[in-house]
């Protein structure tokens, strides 16, 4: 297994499950690059300026850019390469449903998990 995709409605515990998988079970999580300010307790969030974000996307260091809530978000290209590679530690991904579909199409070995309404995780 390359990783577990956590997706579902807001407030079902995706982030909590992700942090437990990382802290207690040897999973890792991709970093999120964003143009918004990172909040306290978000070590996986890399805040950059709009100019830095745009340059990173142009240089393909940041991938899958999307806008949400007035800010831009992307992943590090190196994290996608790690997901596609043969790594010992599985990833715990906390993503929106569309991104989950996209990633499971790109990397079929990623297993979907669902929050309390879906039963798996």
C-alpha cells in the first residue's frame, strides 16, 4: 500500500485520523503549499507569497494548483514523486473528494478511506 486517502465532509475527523496515522503508525503526509498564512499547529503547511506560488507552479515545483476560499493551494512536486515511487512508509492524504478521485486514478495503489459516514479508516 502506498497510502490511504482520507476524504469526506468537514468535521468528520480526517485531520485527526491523518495525524494519528503519522504520529503512531509511521505514515507521512504531503506538504500543502498555500498563499494563505499558516496557522499554529500546521507544520505541513508551507505559506508562500502569490509571486512565489506562481513561480513554483511555473517551475513545476508546486503541482495540482487550485483556488479555494480566495487562496491558492498546491502540493510539492517532490511529494507526488514520493507517492509514485517505491517508498517504505505509506502516506496519509487528507484531500477533497475530486482530488481523491484524481489521485486514485494516477496512483491506483492508494487506498480510499472514509470518515464516520463511510465506515472505513
